[in-house]
C-alpha cells in the first residue's frame, strides 16, 4: 500500500524481573500518544519463563489510556485461540476503544502449548484458516451459520459489530511461502518478523503481492508492516546493553541482538529503518526495551521525521 510511513510501538510486555506497574504503562501509553505515534502493538504467548502480560488485557488498559492510537497484536497466535470466544473479546475491545483494534495473527506457538490447551499441533494450519473465516464473519455482527471442522454455528451472533467498515483489519505474520500465500488470499496486511533483513523482507512482500493478484485481489489494499527492535543512543554499546537483557528474556540467550536489532545514533537507526521502507514497509512496530519516555521522545524527534515513503 502506498502512502505515509506509520510508526507505532511494540509494548515491552515481557521481563525476566518484575514487570512495570500499571501506572507506568498508562504513562507510557499517554506519552506515546502525545508524541504522535501511530499505534501500540503487543505479542502473544501461552507458556513462558519470563513475566509476560496477555495481549488483549494489556491492550484493554491501553484503550482506556488513549483516544487515537491503533491497538494491535504483532502477533496473536490464532491457531491456539477459540474463534467465537475471541470474537466476543475483540468486539468489546473494538467498541470500547472507538474502533481502533487491528489484529496481527500467525501460527506460532511451541509444541508444549498445543497439548496444554487440549489442541493438536498437527491441526494448526486448518484451525488457523477456519478461525480467520469464523472470526471475520462473526465480527460483522450478523447471524453466522457455519459447519466446519472445528466449529458448528447456527445463526450465531456477536455484537456490537466491528466499528470500521470492512471489520477489524487482519494481518498475517510469518515469512514462509504458505504464509505469504495465505496473506495474499485472506489478509489485509502482512507483518515481517524481527529476524527478517531488508532484502528478505522485500522478497517476501513481493511474494505477498503476487499471491494477491493471483487471487484477484487489489494489492494496493494490502499493507506491509515490520516488527523491529530499536534503541537510540549516541553510544552504540550502551544502546546494545539496554536491548540485550530485554530481548534475551523473551527470545533466549542464543539470540544475539546484534544480528537483528537496530541500535545506535538516531541517524543510523533511521537509515536502517528506511531500508525497510524502500522495499515496501509502511507500518512499523518499534520494539523498545523499556517504558522510558525520554527514549520515546528521542525516537519521535530524531528518527521518525527522517523516514520517507518513496514517491
């Protein structure tokens, strides 16, 4: 999708130590909105060694603290969710936030999480597809009859309907070929994960657009997003030091932030983000390592103004 670059924040919702207090999150959300950030996004996991906040609960807190920002998941593990129950939660959150919810989804999940929910990991792809279809249908607010592999609905109704025309935007996360094909067929957008460099991001995005055309869809109606972790500091070593414990608490010690995060002086960070813009990214979910509002101010003042979508 052509147009401006939208810069949002990926909320730091995981910690190997104590999590921030509610008041600290609320101040972070309000400050981010005052600074003009486009959205607030968060991730999803069931079991984890770190302290980790459930995404829709956290976004509900964000909805009460803000008025304008998009509230999104990047990403929700949809193959592990019950679509009608999720539709009820999203219907409520969308209504209470004034129609600001966007849903990024993926397969994801670790092997132990599926049996922990009474699900079969071998069924995750068909469950994802059916969940997408059922969720979209229910969020229209009209009676839904559906007889599928996982759900049997007879004039089921979930209201209030999603406030935006066309419903809650649904984005797919992932970079393997089947995901790109499903995005082109079913989704409103695609989210490139944190480990995808610009050249791979661009190739994946072109794949999404090609699949959209093959399904008779207008590729201009699909948007490319990018989740990426950032730390802005004139001292690159200090910037890396702020990212490392945060990222390793979530991804594990084997993941070296130097291989996928963006950190250092504002101009360097902006240049690395611009490389994604140049190959199609239009929405950023910038993963910050803490609720430090001074850091947000530096990103807003020194990084965001340097990002430009190609003409």
